[in-house]
């Protein structure tokens, strides 16, 4: 199952078609992402480059796992901007992440 922001193909493969498991994973993901975004914003507010990199990396990995590739790509861009110490890009990309999460969240809710 693939939509604009969520591709469950790989997750369903890993789950061997167990839709209950997929629902559990998506429910946990829906609770985890807002926490990661909050932690990312806190790291940005404190100009903590390592914190930004770490939270962005966590968000990237978590999103890739469930097939939220647009959000994973946005998190990767934040991670790279942090490596480059580009605060303007970090702040701009963070705003984009929020918008992407809002769209992804709708699809996660529909799928869970």
C-alpha cells in the first residue's frame, strides 16, 4: 500500500502480512514522531548541533522503517545541514518537517 507520504510495502513484508503488527508499529510511530520533533526543536533552540544531528538521525531511521520516506528525506536534510553547521538551513528545514509530518500523520492515521 503506497500513498504520497507513506509506503507500507516494506513494513508489510517485514511483518509477513501481519496487519495487527503493522497497526501497532504505526501507532507507536504516531506517538514517537511528535516527541522527536519537539526534541529536535529544543536542540535547535539551544543551538546544539550534536542534538540536532542525533534527533534528525533518529527521525530519519524511524521514518524509513515505517515507509514514511518523505519525512525520512527531510530529516536527512536536517542532519546534513547540522553537519555543515548551517543554522539557516536547519531552521528552514525544520519548518518543512512539520508540514511533512502533518501530511504523513494523516496517512498514518488512515492506515493504522
